[in-house]
């Protein structure tokens, strides 16, 4: 058997107990590639494990790039979840109540979309507004469902700009996205490359899963060392490196595997559950 850096990390984590902190904890879970298996399901074992932690008095948070409508569609209703971090942190829900909502300024959103569209005519551009997905062309195969189709983002007075744009998504071949001059965007927006380089996600400046999770912890009086987070992609990086225990999945991106203090098995091997059972139950 060939041992890689990742397999050694998994080997060690499976045998070394995580230093335990007393008091209430917040467990935060990314969905795609983490809590979700490849078929977008959550195992019964994972569901039962998370619910057991919740019943012990700990707080459960889902931290995802997905919109709220996807949570209702994909996450089992009997999963005990106290907080929902959507759109990479642009919206936060406590139960069913929205407690945070940060959209991109309308003028900035219009300018960014125009610039992206001018770079390459084949780019897929989508925006999330009012929990509705607007696109400039069919998103297949990057997305499985078209919520609403907008033929062009050419009218600055279109309702989508007035209602607020929570997130801009740009999709295409990795080589094309890599060539986009998006470096300057980092000074005015939050930008994440995800899905093996096939998608660029743009949110309002300062938005991230970690910022949202930190705000929840402050509200609940939970120390940073009592935050436990799981993820697999670039938009999980700050969350995993800043909280007390950050756990990358074995299927995580190379950049995340390099910096994660802990690595568990893959999403299809119930890696989240294995880590929780070994260290918190």
C-alpha cells in the first residue's frame, strides 16, 4: 500500500483522540462532498449521530453554498439543525427565522455581471435573488434544475437588481475561468473557486462561512475552540483553519488537505460520522 500525506493524516486521526474542551459546542457541516454522499443523500448513521449530539445540548449548523430552497428539498426534515448558513454565509437562519442577509450592491452587481459576460460569450452566469435562480443560458450540466431563465442581464432596472442579488455564479471550463481577470474582485467582493475549478462564486465583501459561524458562536457564547467544522472545498478553508477543530474530508481539494489539521475518510465512507463517533460520542 502506498501511503500519501492524506492517508497518513487519516491514519493518525483514527487513532489519536482530539483534545476535548468542556462546554457546549457548535458542529458545522458543509453539505456537498461532506455530509452529502455522492448521490446527495445523508446516511441514517450520520443523521442519528448528529441528532444525538443535538440532544446532548450541542448546536448544529449547516454551512453551505446552496440556497435555502435546496435545504428543504435535500436535507431530511428530522435532522436537528439550529442554524443554517446559506450562500457561503450571505444568509443565516436561526431555525426558520432569517437573522442575517447581505446582498451585493445593485450597481456593483450589474457592473460585475456585465464584465463577466464581456470576457467570454460561452460563460454561464447565474444570480441568486430572493431564493430564485436567474441564468443567462441553460446551466446544464453544471446544475440539475433551472429555477428561472433570464435571457440577458442587460437592464439595470430589472427587478433582480432592485430585489437584491445574494450571489453571482460564473461557470465554464476550468481553463476559461482561470483566465478571467478576477484578481481585483477580491478588494470589493468575496470570491470562491469551487467544484474542481468549474465554478466561481461571488458574494458581498466580507461574506464567508467562517464569518457567519463566528457570529453565531459569539451570539451563543461558544468559544472558538469549541467550534467543530467539516468541509471539502475552497469555500470551507477559512472555516476549517479558524475554528477549534477543522476537519477536511479525504475527497477534499488538495489546497484544503494541505492546511487541515485533521482529515477524515471521504463523504462516501461516512467520514463525518466516523470522526464524530471517535471523538465526541
